């Protein structure tokens, strides 16, 4: 009797591959892959760290997509919202992955296209507008968008129906029953999405270490209103240019209290223009002063100035005003300064210095540490638990945030929402998460996810070695030794020249330089040995090592030593 061996067909996995946004705040980019089809979610950048001199931005590593032209499998790029940590890498990535079709809300589309105008060499993008309730089929994926409350309008969560199961990506979100100038969170809609059966929930973790519930914009608006009510002089408000809801509140309060609004800062002007065009921001005719120079034509109690620079940025509008570098606006005694934003970690010193300068010029200051005049756009623990309990996912994966934030969100899922620890995936950038209906695990293989640094027009050409050199130059300076050597005799012809930048002041270091010259001559003549120059590279290395060691002993600093040997 002949028997037939029936081979069990292996069910394909859905692969979730984060290229950024995990273990960090910013640089968000996620791949969802099934067989030969790839969805991309977001494409953001993050700002450089303090020890990255000369770097403009850090973007995701797309080697996984460019290797073997895997980007040809991209069926679409989905954007959740218009903040730069989610869209900022578009000009540096899209052309390198074949310029695939983009799906974004009207405001997100507008911000992306406005930025492309500033970089005219970029290809023309193919963007399809989507909104709350939009449904699109992309290869094996059925995608549906749903509104989420954040600090910018047109923010969308994403529901993805896949052959393996349903996946939800929350986007950045918070639950606000009483927002200002927009509709509240649609909890009934979220419940219906959860009832469809969620295999994997990927949830924002930025606020996961903070207890309670995020502050409602209604409360912020009330407190800002108190400031407007009692202020007799000018009001200057510094906030993020992307905090559209906050900008709307300031405009509305200004109109209520008979104030005109001047706008200082390119990005803020651009965002206000865009949102007005799209009907997402409203201002009465004549409220916004067209020329900032006209602000001085009004009484102080008739003026509100909105500006960028709440983080103490050197080139932002507020800094120019405080340093008296703005052509038409400067601080007057009695001006009321409102910081309607939190301080980003790393900016504390710059913001404190800015506040001190304002106080020295007799301004009155309000900030979020004094009263509730700012709320972040990220869900805190109570809201995160509510999201998990609403979606009731089979598997849970925290996204967006430092590793401690991801772990905090994972603990909420396990300890407060009864999701088994084995069903929670705390991943890193570059991990490959394999997902089936009843199985999820992190693959042993990884994809490249290290930093790619943007420096001017260069993308990825500044690596660790170049960055390390810049750090040395920034910290200890450069020390150039120029020696003329007779190639026949191996002898130094004249006393070596020395150029020092950022290390020592030459006029005050004559003894050090005199001894250094002697050691340069000694190192060269030792390297030439018998009198003939055999190996120029060895001689330069010898000078670099000897002089570097000598300078460290004398100064306890390590400048970059560059020997320049000229043969005659």
C-alpha cells in the first residue's frame, strides 16, 4: 500500500520592523511586512545630541529597504500626523526608496509639501489625502484611519487588517473629553475597533511613566484666560509652532480681549498660514497683523505676540527679541512672557538663561511650573490602560519612547490590564517581530537601525570616526606641527612651525612650544634612523604619538595632533 507524506504548510508570519522610535523619543519609522509587501508607517527625524557637533538631524537607517532593492515591495507610506519626529526624514529618504505612494491627512500633507518646497531637488511626491474613516487597500493590507486627539489637528491612528490578524497603531495620542477648538475623543469608535478583534496593539509610550490623566486643553484655556484678563501690557507667548491647538487658543483669547496678534518665527507663520488655508485654524479678519513692524502702532494692551523659541533656540524669534536683534520688537518693562510649553530634556540651561535675561529686562514670566498653561500631547497611565482595555489585544507592543517608557507601558499592560508577560513585546530598533494569530516573538536576526546623521546636504557620510574627531576638536582643539625634512639626510631643516586652535594660546605658551619643537625634531630624527627616510607614514605616526603623549603630560588635554611633513 502506497503512503503519501503530507507536508504541513507553514503559515507565513507578519513582520513588524521598527527602524526608529524605540528606546528614543523621535526618529519614528515602522515597517509592516507580509510576504513581498511592505507598509511603512511614519518617517521622522530626531535632533542631535550634545556630543554631535555639526549634525543637523538623525534619521532612520533604511539599509534593510535599499539592500537588494527591497523598497520595490513598498505598497504605501502611511503618516499618522505632521510633527517632524514623524515626517521630518521625508526629504532624506523618499528618493532613496523609489518615491512610493504616500497617504496622509490634509494638514500632514500640507506640512510635508511645504518642506519639500524648501528642498527643490527632491522628487515630486505622490500623496493621497486620507481622513478619519478613510479606507484603502494596499496589497494584502486593508487600512483604515481613525481620529486621535493630540497637540496637532488631523492626527490619525491606523487599523490594519492583515492575513495574520488585525493590527492597531495608536499614533501619538491622549484622551481629552473637553478639547478646545476640536472634537473630543470618539470613545464609541475606539470601542467598535476593539470589538473587531485586535491581534497586536502598538501603543504610544511617551507618557507611560507619568501617573494619572493628561491635563485637558479646557483647563489650559481657562488658565491662559486668567492671564489675558489681568494683563495690562503686551503679552508675548512662546510655544512650539506645531502646537496648532494652542496657537488657536491664543488667537481666540486675543480676539476676546481686544488684542491684535503678531507672529514672529518662520515655522509658526508657515503653520498658521497652512492651517488657515485648510480651515483648521480660524481668525477674524484683521486679528493677525500682516507686518510685524506694525505692532508698534498699537497700544501695549492691544497686542499679543506669538513666537517660536520656547526652548531657548539661538536662531528662534524669542531669542532675537530678548537679545535686541529683532528689527522691530524688543522687550519692554512690564511685558508679560508666557512659556506655553514644557522644557525638552537637554534644553534646561538654555531656557533658564532665557528666563533670567527676560527678568533682567523687567518682564513678567509665567511658565508651566507656576500654573497649568501647558499640557503635553501624550497619554498618561490612566489613558494608556483605557486604550489597552478598549482594544483588548492578543499581543501588546509599546512604541514611541525611551526604553524606560516602553517598560513602564509593558508593566501597565501586565499588571493593570491582565495581559500575559509572554504576550508583551518590548522591542528595540532593528528587531524583527514575527507575528501569527497565536504566536509572537522577536527573531534572532536583526536589521541595521543605527543612527544615520544628516550634515548639510550629506546623508550618512558622517560616521562614528568623523564624529569622534569633531568631539576631540570641540573639547581639546587641534595642534598642527609643520616640519621641513631633507629627504636625503632625514634631518629637520628649520625649527618646526606650530599652529594651535582651541588648545593653547601660543603667545602665553612659549616654553611649552619650545620644548615641543625639540621633541618634534627628536622624534623625526629617531624615526629616520640611519639618516635615510624609509617610511614617511611611520615617521608621521611617531611624531603624532610622541607629541600627543607629551602634551597630555603637560596639560592633561588631548588635542588632535596633525603632523605635516614637507620633504625637500
